[in-house]
């Protein structure tokens, strides 16, 4: 059983090496004529003003939080989806209760405007 | 063969964790943490728990890491310039706790594995088995999890309503 | 595992990686030519017959370009992020069965690894696929790149939920996470019939997941120059470009596997049986392998055409529309899809045709209603005439 995972492991190592070949080749083949202006930050030819480390909108973070919550919900659905035929009607009801609670949460979030991009 | 893979993966996991702690830049820390998560998922495969392997990647490497990256990036707090210690008791306490943990692990390692801890059935952690356990023995904890998640959703809404006045910047 | 097995495995890995590269190279040509035809142009047709050598010329050009690392960039992270982006795009192919060539020991030559959580593996790799872009945006130390990177991760996580739930529909149809089993269960009927709603949601979410037009806000030229890869040049840029396209083709391949019957096509079994009886098992397996691979590639090509077609047809969405679509349309729709599938399959477990027809009809109705409710411009547009006063 683990043999198939070993295949993936070998493939993973291959996938790490694979992009290095063109990177090294381009490093060897390409010209290297750096100038201070070329190495400067590209902002359409204008002088870069200020730092990029500014505070971003909190909305991005709230979406990430909501994502983590619903991702965990989906994770609970996975084992059930593979076995709902065996565990039957009882599990369907149990899962329905679980989902209703969380869909209630989604509706609440929606109504409160937390899914709104402002 | 399995032992060699285990040793390599474990070494990567420990190295990732140590590098995460030592690097001063929070984004570098996040990348090392990602490496650590991936290595731990491989350890789950070696324990014949493929479902946990996938879940480790989906939840920790896929979801929690995004949250970490967002916190760091959105606050612009990746450079650990402020190295002053806010809490003086933090470092001794952390050292004591980790010493206790190491001692416990050492004790268990010296005692050897419990005879009942050996994997006899390699299908024990297949998704179907997990579903069976979830809907029979652990049904109540499962439903309570829904309420925990609901509480988290309420938390998001609260953050939203209190943050919407301040969050007009992009 | 003997040494022979290891050699075969390494050869398999190399072939798969090179195939991914070739697919990338010719997908760019296919896209440029098709896009040109859709816009009434010719497209690149100078290098080689019909422009067939164009990807090669592009690659050679990129090799000889100067590799600029901006002074302000975080050097190490800047260097590794293209690799970070490409690795998931390639390893996602490991569990996709691209055909059926039995190796005589219950295995399949045309699938690298058959694991019992194959679909979860796909989802797991998808979920870590965004870090290359996000981290590249940060490492470039450029405002455009940074915004592109952050937009990318927010977008990808918003659509990942819908994606995971629609994949679940296909899993429930086969009651297995194994990609091989899912394809086999579609011998009688492709999943697109009982999972029509799921298929449509999957295609939309997958397009957003690989940040492609009309969801390419990550690299919206008008606002963000090049987006996350503004500061990247030469081969590093090419690796980002490649990861984007390999991911797109991989998404199409996953859609084919989960919803369009994978390598199956009607009459495949009859054909194989006939050839096996006439010429023996080896020839039969070879014919099965080649025809199934051909069928799979043809289906992927058809979906790839749809991707290009979408890009040529639809204008880019706004960011608030993007978020609304992900959270308020696709997420509820995919939840409804899971609910319908579960209820029908538990109540009527022995009537697959009936459940398929019911879910198809219900799915079409739900999609029609959603499209009608969400149509832009449905809200009454009243033009206010304001007296400006002369």
C-alpha cells in the first residue's frame, strides 16, 4: 500500500529538481548587465513612493477566517461522503443537523453583511 | 526502507520547526512552517493514515497557513525589529514546559512501544472507518464541533462589525 | 521494490514531467491561435508550419534574457517562489488516470500512483498551490506584486470551498476517494448527468482557482501592471507562466476524471474484448491503453477549448463581484448539490437512472433560477435627470 505513496514521493523529489534545470540554464546563458535603475523597483517608471509594508484591508483576513471555519466543515463531510451508503439514513440525519447548524452560521454571516466586500 | 524515509522526514520536520523559531523574518518563518507541515503529513502516511495525510495538508498547510500569512502580511509585521521581551516570565516558562515535554517523550521512548500500539490492520484509518467511528462512538463530539464552528462564525461577524469602521484602507 | 521497479518509476516520472512541459508549450500555442481566430486574427503562424515551432522559439528567447533580481527583493524567497509555484502544478498529476493500460498485475501504466485517497490528494495539492504566487508577491517588494499576491490567496481560498464540495458530489457518486474507482463507476453513465450542477460549479470554481480570465484580478494589467510577477523576468517568469498553464490543464484533466468519464468512452469495452479475442491480451491491452489515452486527451482538449473560449468571451469581473460569486452563489449551490446527491442516493439507492434524471432536472432548474436572479441589470435602472442649471 505504501508503494504508491513512494511513487508520489519520488515524483515530488523529481518535481523539485525539474524547475532547477531551466533556472540554472538561464543563469548560465543569460546576460548579466545590472544597472541601478534596472534593479530598482518597477512602478511604471515612476519613483517608488513609500513602503509596501502598509496595513491592508481587514476584509482579506476575515475571509481567511471564514474560509478556515468552512474548510473544517467540508473536511467533516469527506469521510461521510465515502461511507454514507454503509452508515445509512442515521448518518444522513446526523450530517443534516451538522450542516443545518453551519448553514445557519453562513446565513447569519450573510445577513450581518460580513460577506460583503466594502 | 520505511525507517530511512521516517528518519529523513523527521529530520526535515525538526529542521523546519527549528528554522521557523530562529528566523527573524515572519514570512521566512511561515515558509519553514509550511515545510514542517508537509513533512508531518508524510509521517502520517508512514503511520498508515492516508486520510490524515490529506487532511493535514488541506487544513494546516492549505487553510491555517493562509491565515498566518494574511496576519503577517496585512499587519506588515514580518520584520521582527521589536525584539524586546514583553513578558519576562515567558521565556523561563517556555523552557520549563519544553523540558517537561522532552522528558516525557524520552521516558516513553525508553519504555518502548506498548504492545497494543502496533498496527495490525492497515485499513484502520481509511475514510470509511473514520466515518463509522464518527457517526457511532463520536457522534456527540461531532455535533458539538458544529456549535464550536458556529461560535467561530459569530466571532468573524463581531470582528467584521467592529472592524468595518476602521477598515476602509486597501 | 527491486531496482527494475525503481528505474521504471523514475522513467515514468520523467515522462510525466516532460509531458507536462510539452502540454504547457503547446497549450500556449493552442490558446494564442484559438484566441486569434476568435478575435478574427491569424495568431502566431511564422515559426515552423502553422506556427508549430513558436513555443520553442519563445523558450529559447526566455533562456537568453537577463535574469533581473531587484535590489529591494528578499533574495532567497524571490528565488524559490517560482519553484514553489511549479511543484504543486506538476505533482497534482500523480493520481490522475490519463488512460487505462493494464500492466498485468492489477495496475495501470497510465496512472503514476493509485491511492485510496486520490481525490483528497488532488484537493490537498490544490490547496497549497497558491503559496508560490503569494510569497512571490511579497518577496518582490513591489506594491503591485504584493497586492496581486494577496488578491490571489483571498480569491483562491474563496473558491476552494465550492471546489471541495463539488468534488464531493463526484466522490459520493462512486462512494470512494480513489480516482480509478471513480472513473470505473462512470462506465455506464458519466457523472455529468447526475452531477450537472456540480460540474458547472466545478468549472467556474476551477477557473477562479487557477486565476484565469475572467477571474484574473491577480494580474489585472490596468491596475496591477503584471500582478505578482511584475518583478520577474527570464526563466523565473517562465516558470510562473508554466505553473499557471499546467495547473489549468490539470484542472481540466480533473474535471474530465471526475465528471466526464475519465478515459472511458462508449464502445470501449466491446472494442477491447474484440481485439483481445482476435489478437491476444497484449495487443488488447495496448489498444485499450492507446484508445483510452486518446479519449482522455480529446476530452481535455475540448475542455481546454472551453477555457480559451471563456477567456475570449467574458470581461474581467470586479473584486466585489468575485467575492460575491464565490461566497454567495457557488458555495450555497455546491452545498445544495451535496444535499440533493445525498438525499437521492440514500432514499433511492437502487435506481441510478431515476436519481440521475431527477438530479439533472433539479440541477438545471436551480442553475436557471440562479442565473436569472443574479443577472446584472435586473435591478431597475432609473436614470435621474438632474437639472444642472445654466
